[in-house]
């Protein structure tokens, strides 16, 4: 596809800016607030910002927006850094903190006061709200709006020195109380709050407001394109006002794009936090969540997320993307990479009556039929095997080609076997299937002239490894919608199924937590990094094998 045509609107803006010589090198940033774990929406923002700097040979910063001292937590800072690194977004230099620019922000405020563009206001929060007006009515000027520059400088310094009580005074930008944009009606830019900050301690008792702080953070770092989500569109005039009044030589510009939403999953830190706090999920990285930590633990790869974000594209209006598209991307990524494994999740025993009792032979099997480069492994074979319960039927329907009395099938990578008998327990459940094998059909090499329609997988009883497997469904009930009217989440009672009587090929012992596989029958699985112990892997199903999802035509 012609790259020029397929560029998104942000790339077009950057192209234009570079052409006009507005900037010579671009710089972007990802500015999380350290108040929770990152989710898939944040991954979109990270990969978008980082991707642009890759494309344009620019600089990408990771900066914590820690101007609000109440909520920050070191656990969140650490998890966010780990997530950004895992995604492969290489940030420039050290991790940055907005709180390191408190001095710049303070000096900026003084500059504004000296220009007659900011004033100290004694109205209470209530009164400020009243004076602000509404969407249909203009606001009223504060009675403190015309304080002299000298008086403002003096009061602001005393605010900083802790002479006034919390909430008794604020610093406001002097813009326009009748602006149609309420954000421009003399917004508060500094408040007094005696709160200990995780980075600056008790050094400051005045803290800047987000809309004032953010453009300064960007400008100080030399960010050129400050990419954020649509809810900030109405704040852009204020962003521009701040960088203009502070006279930065190369002022950054704000560009908004639509947030990523996925169907039937819970994004939004607030909601995820509630599930974690209420113990509905097992921590922020519960594999049923779409936090980046959970996706990683479930077995999603950075590549699959990157491809997903490319398919989704960058939009200017909000919409929801089908979760199945994300599943498509992880299947597509793992298909050629992941070793294939025979693994039986609901076992019954198959006995080959005419196979020598204590004989073991090692059969060749390709690690991944679609990727010969991964080589060949040996799988032990013997008289007793585990097979999947649903691969045998006493009274099969038409077109059932697997095992039933009298039928012959191929055991994957092994021999043809023919069902000669079966046993049941007192409840009528099949417990053992008896077969005979034909030695000349080994590995499909011997020519018999016979054809079989069914191939089934198996694992050898003697050498198989018993493991735990977890299957997942959506955390929410799709039919009923994600949220109830009262804001609670509609939980799906079947979101987690634990199977602890599963058998897998012994070659699994060569792998470690975090490794992924295709179980030839049941989908893609990953060895859980948290609950697996030495010699006892626990598997998470990443995704089943099939879906009805079709790749959409690439958006322009
Ligand atoms: P949430 O609403 O989920 O708590 P947030 O916007 O409060 O998210 P921040 O830490 O403030 O989280 O966001 C960091 C960056 O990630 C911001 O630039 C924000 O616009 C972006 N971001 C947040 N959610 C999404 C999303 N769903 N899609 C794309 N970008 C997002
Ligand atoms: Mg936020």
C-alpha cells in the first residue's frame, strides 16, 4: 500500500510541521499517572508515541505525571516501567517525573504574574464555581482580579511559604471570564495543599493544576507533539495559552486521538481497581484482565499487541474494537513460533492390546509442522496412552471420524489403531478404549493402501506429565453488557475453569514459565509465571484455536 496514502492524521501533522521547519526532530512522551496498572488502552498510547519516534527518528520520553501527591504509589511506578519496557518502547535516558519540574512551574507562575496574566484569588472553591458561569452564561470577574502585580507577587510568595491555610487562596490565570470555553475562564493554576509528596517530600505546600503543569512538562523536555486522548480537546486552548505566555522558543503542540475501547472487557483503572480490591480477581495481573501485566501473564506477546494496534489504526472518534481482533493477532503471532504439544485435557485411557507390554519406542515429531526450522523432537510411545474423552464415541453420529468400535484412526506421529473394545464404570462412563495397532503404519511411512479419515492426539501414560490447565472466558457476561445500572460489573460465573487432571508430553520439562505452546487440539497456552512451581507447570489458555473473526480490510 502507498505509505503516503495510508498515513494517519497524526503522521500527516508531523510531516507538515517538519516541512514547515517548525521542528527539526520530533519528541513524544507517555505521561502516566502512577495510580494503577496500565491497561491495553495505555499500550495503544505507548506504542503510538514510541512508534512515531521510530518512524521519524525522534525521541520518546517516559514521564510520570506525579503532580498530584495523594495517590501515587511506588508499586505502580515499578509496574508501569516494567510494562513499557516489555512492550519494547525504549525511552530516552532516565525515567522522568513531572515533580522534578516544580521549580520551573513556580517560576512560570511568577512570570505570568509579572506579565499581568495571573492573580491570587481569595474566593472559595464554591464561589469560584458560582462565578464561573455555565455553558450558556458567561462568568463574572473575581473581585480579586485586579490586584496589582506587586500584591500578587507578594501573596503568591507567601502562599509558597506556607503563610495561608489550605484552600484559602489560589493562583488563577487571567484570561477571559466570558470565553465560550469554560476552561479559559480564569482557570486555577496553583492551589495550597499541605501534602507530603513521594518525591519532593514537604518542600512544597502549593501544587500546580494539571492543565497548567502538563504543557510546562512537555515544553521543559522539548516535546514537540503532545499526544493525548479526546477528552482533552477542550483543554487545548489553555495548553496553547500556557506555552505561548511562557514564551517557549519551540512550543509543543497538543494532538488528540480517540481512546481505544474493546468489547466485553473492563478497561478503566477505576473499575479494574474495584475488582482487585473486592478480591473478584486475583490481583492486577489476573489473566482475565486486560492490564498489560495480565496480558503478559496470559501469554500475549509485544508483537501481537503491536500488530493489533496497527490494525486498529488511529482514529478521531471513539469506537469499540472487537476483542476477537486481539485474539486473531496473538494466534497469528504464535502460529509459526510456538512449539506444538500433544496435551490431553479430559483424559481416558487407550490400551493397544497387541503392543508389547513394556516396550517404549521414540517417535519423531516435528516441533511445529508449519515451521521446519524449529526441528524435530522424540515422543515416547507405549502400550497405554491418554486420549481426549471426546475422541471416542460408543454410538457416533454420521461424519464422526474418530474412534468408535470397529473404526481405524491415525495416532498423530505414530500408528494406525483400530478400536476393538471398550470398558465402562458403574456410572456408564467410558474408562478404557481397547485397540490393536498395525506395525507397518508407523509414522505414516508403511504403505498399506488403506486410508483413515481421523487423526487423534495422545500422550504416553508412563511418561506423561500431569499438569493443571486454566481455561478462561470473558470476565463479564456478554449478553447482559459490561456494567449494571448501578455501575457494578456483570460478572460471568464461568470466567475461570481449572482442570487439574491433564496430561502433556514429557518434553514440556525443557520449557520454563512464560513459554507458549499450541496444544494441537485445544488452543494456545502459556506456562503461568506466578503459579507454576519447579516441575509443576500451570498453563493459561491464551486463546482457542478457531474463531469466526475475519481480518478487516486495512483502514486508510
Ligand atoms: P484510565 O481512564 O483508564 O484510568 P487515564 O487516562 O486516567 O486512564 P493516565 O495514566 O492519565 O490514565 O494516562 C496516560 C496516557 O494514556 C494518557 O496520555 C491517556 O490519554 C492515555 N490513555 C488512557 N487510556 C487510554 C485508552 N483507552 N486508549 C488510548 N490511550 C489511553
Ligand atoms: Mg487519569
